[in-house]
C-alpha cells in the first residue's frame, strides 16, 4: 500500500501542477492593464457597458477598441456617429 502511495503521489502532484499552469495562463490572458480600465470607464457608451455585463471585461474592451478604431478612421475625425461624441453628465 505504501509503495502505491509513493508511486502515485508524484504523478498526481505533476498533474495538479500542469492543471494549475493552464488556469494561470488563461487568467493572464484575461487580465487588463489599469489604464485600459480607466479609459474604458471614461469613454464607454451604453453598448460597451451592455457588452461588459454580457461577456465580461475582455469582450467589452475588444468591442470598445474596435469602435474607437472605426471612429478614428473617419476622414473628418468626427466620432459622434459611434456614440463617442454624446456623453451624458451623471
């Protein structure tokens, strides 16, 4: 019985460590920088906030960046069409 424990313990410990490495790598991909959060909170529109509630921060941040790229590619620099120019005072 002790021999079985001696053989299985290192194997189980290795499997656990590999599983935790996968969890850590997923969490590191989902992390965002503080300045990205501040920028999002300052400039997000209602659609961005709805995406945040539905998909979480990485999805909402990706939508926010896509919308900003579309808005900045306009020739006259106008971004009111995409909701950036209409900020409501709270």
